[in-house]
C-alpha cells in the first residue's frame, strides 16, 4: 500500500462509483473498479492495481479525499494525469470533448 498515494487511490476509486450512469448515456465503457483493489498512478506515469487488505483500512483513509461527482479524469498530451470538475457532457448526453464530427 505504500507504493502509491491514498489520495490517488481515493480519486480513482470514487471515479468508478460516480460516473457509471453518465457514461452509459454516451456509449463509453465504464471502468470496472473493485472495492478490494487499489489503483495507482506513480511518479513515472505508470499505472498499477494492488490487491488490498482490511487490516490497515483506517490508515488508508487518513488524508484521503472524496472525489466530487461530475469529475473527469484524462491524460494530457504531455502524459500527465489531470482531473476536471464541471460539465463534460453536452445537453444531449454526448461527450463534450469527443472527436469532432
């Protein structure tokens, strides 16, 4: 558990819980995050999945923050992970930042 930040885990875990219904409207594929797994984005931009236990769950939650509903995560052109709060769907349910048509 020490190989990644608890903030990163909380962000990624909450994303799966809060965006499923919105993604269903856009034809996008929901993330399949599991409660017993931790997900990390390390200093080098690599991603990892870790099997978690429960013995130190209290320590994991210290300093963790809930991700607000309506948060979009994306990788920028520079390879950096970003998050953006605010609308990411058009009024008709299409992804606002999708490919031009």
